[in-house]
C-alpha cells in the first residue's frame, strides 16, 4: 500500500489526492517481451503461464493524460490474444507506436500492462487537461485516439487510433492506469465499481455496430441474428436491439444460456447444437439452411442484420443467412481471421459487409448515458481479484463464462462505488444482477 492508495480507499478529496506523490511502482497484470515465443506450436496454450502480477514502473503522464486509480477492470478477448502472443505479439504494436514521439516511446518497454476496461478515480491530471480533476469518478473508453489527426473531427475511429491496453501499454488490469483525458466518461452513479468496469469495451462496440451511423443502422422491426448472444458483446447487442424496437434472435450453446437470454427479454433463442452438431459445423449447407428455416418460422422473415464477431467458424453462415439487401456487421474473429464464404450470396443478393471497431467518443458517451438511464444493464457474471487475473482470462479463453468477467483491482470487496442508491433501486437489483445468477 502507498499513501496515495490509502487516500483513495479512505475517500480523500480531490485536493488531497493531488497533493500526494505518485508511487514509483504499482501492481499490475503484465506480459514480458522475453516470453513472446513461449507457446511455440503448443496446440493448447494456457494464458495463465504468460500473465504475471507484480510491480511495474509508473510512467510519466503526458500533458493531455490523467492517472486513474483503478478500482475494477474486466477481461476481453483482446487480453486473451495478448497473453497468447497471437496472431502476433503485441510488443510489435508497442515498438511501432514507440517510434512516433517521446511520449509514445514510454509505451515501448520490455513489459506490457494489459486490459481495455476500467472504472476508478482520477488522481492526477496533466497540465493540458481541462475537463477532469483529481477525485472524479470515471470509466475509461478503450479508444486511444490522436485528437490532433484531422480525421478525428469526422470520426475518431478512422483517425490514428489504438486499442488501449492492447496496442498500447499501461492498460486497466492494474492498480493505476495512464490514459488520455479524451478516454474518460463519468461513471454511472448507480453501478458498483465492477459493474461499471464490465461495460466499456463490449457495450460501446455493440452500439457502434448496431445503432451508430457508422454501423448497420438498425431500425424498428429489424430482425437481428446475434451470434454468441450470452457473451459480452452479444448480451449488450440483445439489449440494444430490444431497446430500438428490433427483434433479437440469439444464438447460444446451452439451455442455461438460453434461459438467461429469455430472462433478458430475448424471445427468439436458438441453440446452435440443434443445427451445427456435425463435424463440418456451419460449413455444412444443411446446418445454415436449417437455422434459416427456424428463424423464418419464429419471426416470419430472414435477418435484416447479422451481428458477427465469431469469424471463421460462422462467417459463411452469416453471409448466407442475411436477407436479400441485408447487412453482416463484424467487429472481430475470435474463431479465426481467415474467412471463406460463398460470394454468390453476397453479390447476387445485394448484401453488404460492414467492418466495425470500437467506438468514437460521441458513441461512447451515448452508451454511458444509456446505462445512466437504466436502459442498459451490466452483463457481469463473475468477479476475480487481480491476483487471479490468469484464471479470469483463462475462463474467457475457454468460453466458460457468460457475459463479462470483471477483476477487482483497488476495490477491497465487491459492491462498492454506488453513489446513487435511489437510482439503483429504480433500475432493480434483479435486473442488475441477472448475469450473476447464471
């Protein structure tokens, strides 16, 4: 413990926090450059071998940055990729970034602190920071955007941007993180630290994919097929489709997850095992045709939008299942990056594929507002202490979780951080804790 951490945990004022020195080192979950070939041709690499927890040096904050005392963070699939050093070592990202200027050079180290979600308290603000001060309670958006890039005025995600804690250093799985002030948003006042930390990357990504002007532009009445609907991305997609007057069709892999989706309000739930149980999976035309028939039977139509993030395993089926003139919107490839599909179904039926990545600051702010209004609820299913970050990441690697897995960093126990208990009561504990029950 340090004086600054003691002050954070005791509820010190912003002025008191600002008067205390930043520690020389802090506790973090990190990877080592020297380990980046440790898995070799291992057919079953285990992220618990590469993820370490221990002290790392505190970097000097840039004038446009803040230091946040991290109360909680969360695991995303990019943490799994980082810890596997696949499809490439993220230290290559840091090397390239480090050549940019003297502030970027701080990121190119022999260790990388990972993690792309966080909630916490600002403890230091750079000289160029205007909107944030020590003591502010915040969540961190994962989009690390160069706001001097002219393209950022149009859309930050097509400017020079990086995924914080994946393509940058000083990520959120730590007691402190150093981020751009433009990544901060107010923490939803009725949520706990771990509930707030579980939302930023996945909910904001789903919003851009479905709702924002750069994605599929979902409208009322749209049938939306959602792969992995009980996972982090899928659970937020289901809520957004329902909120927007669409018809979510959730795909899951167990009856337990199906029941969770029904309680979330997804009336049309499909068990993928009913269609792709054979050795060829979704490459078998009978599997995707069978799912198409079932979607039409349950909704009366083919999907207007397919919410795609699985990649190689499902992409062929996604292109096939989207209706004529429909859209496949994709933000990732957790089952593999090299996709094959029958292009006739794309071009002859005038379908389109939309690539989507993260969310710009305006989109991120809209998502935070939806949580404030209680229109979105966290998909938090489990919480680990930082010391067990390897086990938390392993659970995500193996697909053993539902929704999101959070990690307590400085928060001494679960359930802390609620600033508006009346708002929490209005939203309802049953809704807020739904994923914890599964």
